[in-house]
């Protein structure tokens, strides 16, 4: 009986997000030997450890809006928004996915990949989707067109060493405890498993109340100190940082929602071009002090990068 969106192969790897015991599925409920129960709604298992999450299982059963809004805004502004030039660009994202795919293909002929924060298709994911050998488990704390299971990255509901790769883009700023989430990624990766993370540095608050942290280049590297670096660098450059700062500076003047809409449109049309400087600025060392965000691709390791070694990796203008 296959009542869930998750494949049988990946379902076999699921574990209880509370105690990590194996899960049994019957009567549309996942249950572990310690009687922790997790419901399934519209084929999507809700595997949340309520003691350790901002979200409750009930939020998902009642289809409450969590991180993403469930219905798209159908206002005039929403239509105009689609015509606005973007102030963000990630010049590294396609190459990063290609590199990630190449690395996981070395580990397994049919690599299993967990996408954390995968309710909507992330930038660059098409490269992974085009490879039919890759088996994806896409989970989030929000419903979306791609979500197969609801889980919170503080307690990933998969057994140890389940995956060849983990993708986590633009998520770690939105979790209460990034270190715990990375520890969980480490746990669910096989030996030599590969993580691809992309996380903001100079970005204003987005995602409303679900936005907690930013990382410098070295702060981001330290978060993954139990991984051997394959590649790391700038995902969004100083031009993008400038446009974001300008937009949020202007937004600080307005109080009404309408005012914010108008200022946003004005800001996008008058600053979108700054991002084009990032095409070459992202290759400059000094940009590491001003970047909008960083990426890290690394292999699970048995060694820990010492902080004394970490500081030697500094790249900015100091
Ligand atoms: Zn349990």
C-alpha cells in the first residue's frame, strides 16, 4: 500500500524524528516502537519533533501557512512584481550543482540526495532533476509543489548514513540552531557523502519571523568544519548586497503596505543593474568582506578543521 509521496526505497530509510527508531506505516500513520506517532496528509508524512521545532504537527494538518504562503497573492502588486527586474543573481549556482552531481556520482551509481528546504524548486536543481539516476527526497517545513515530506532540519527523520548527498540552499539563516542542523546533515550522510550549502551573508531580513542568522565566509566554513572542502566561494556578490541594502533603506521610510509595494518597485527598477558587477567582482578577494552570500561544497570527513587553521582561510582585504 503506497499512500505517501515518498518512494518505497526512501521510505525504508525513514526514522522517528524524536528517537530515531524505525517507523512502521499503517492506517495512514507512521509510528515508532516508542509510540511516537506522525500523521500523513495528502500523501505527505508530517515528521516533526514538536519538542524541538518552531512548528507543530497540527499546523500542517490544518494547512496553516508556515514558512511559505500557501496561496499566491493575486493582487495588482503581485502581477507587477513578475515584471520587476530581479536584484539578486547567483552566478555560481549551475556550476555548483554540476560539481555536486559529479561528486555524488563517484560514490554511487544511483545517488540518493536529500533536499532540505525543497518544497519549491531551488535555483539550479534542474541539473540534478535531468539526471534520472539520482533519487531525491525533498522535504521542508512548508507545503509546495515538490514537497514529499514535512520535516524540520533540527531533527532529520532519516537513519544514519542514508544519503550520498544533501542540498541545503538559503535555509540555514532560517533555522534557530544552524549547528544542530549541520550535525544532522552530517549524520544522515554516508561516509564521504557530499553537502552543498548556500547561505546569505549581507542580506536584510526576509522570511518574516523565520530569519535568525547570517554567516561570514569563515563563519560558514566553520559551520561545516567536520567536512573536507571541495569548493567554496561567493554565491551573491557585493553588487547584490548593495541593491538589497538600498531597497531596505528606502523601505525603512514607509509605514503602509501600499507604500512598501511602491518603494519595492522603485528600488528594483533603480538598482537591479548593480548585480551585473558581481559577474567579475565575485572573483575578487575583497568581495569576500561584502558578499551577499556564500556557498560551500564539502565531503563528510573524520577530521575537524581547527579554528587555528580556519583563520588562515580568510580571503578579504584585512
Ligand atoms: Zn520515536
